[in-house]
C-alpha cells in the first residue's frame, strides 16, 4: 500500500526550492581527505547539525 501525502496538494514545491548553495566552512581536513576517502570506499557520511544550519539534502 502506498501512502499519499496530502500536503503536496496544498503546498507548491516551487515556493520551497533552494536557489543558491548554502555557505559552508570546512572543518579541518574533511574536504581534502575525509570526503574523498569515504567516496572511494563507498562509505556514507553523516552530516550533523541542527535543522536549517545548511546541511545539503542530496546532490
């Protein structure tokens, strides 16, 4: 059985699209070492932070 979301009919998606990338400051060696190593080994990365802090959904 497939559940349907009634909100999709009431809230237009276009009003909530992100038009520009969120600002992000790398911490330590995450960009140069950790992210590429995780990608090479097919490992997921858990981005932690409070709601609305700029974590990307999926790219």
